[in-house]
C-alpha cells in the first residue's frame, strides 16, 4: 500500500453503522498527536515501518505485519521514531 496523502479514509458512517477505517502515512519523527477514540475500540495494522505507540503512558514498539489493540477511552499516540516512513491502517468500531 502506498499513500499519496498523510491520511486517507477507507470507510466511515454513513457508509457503515459504526465502523471507521483509514490509512495513515507518517514521515520520520512525525506523530498523530495524543487522542482518545472515546467509546470506540481501535485496531492498528502496521503496513510498513516501525511505530512507537503510547497507550495510557505505556510505550510499545509495533513493526510491519503486526497489529495493536487500543481499548475504548485510552489516551494514545502513534509516533514514527525511525528514519523510514511509517504506513498503517486504523479501524475503530
């Protein structure tokens, strides 16, 4: 998967009931910023690169081919600490 834009929606309401998905590309040292998906669960699927994901102040490294579950109400951030681009897909429901 190659992304021409930093963030691209794949599906969201009204095309689905609650499901929302998108693709994100982060350059070196970029991050999405701390946020919460409130009542929604989130799944990250790393397509390429290495992500440093902070969930409720706990850092985890997630590599290409790996996934990470983020529970509802968790404050989280996705950071690209490497010199290579990071591409991932997120799904919330």
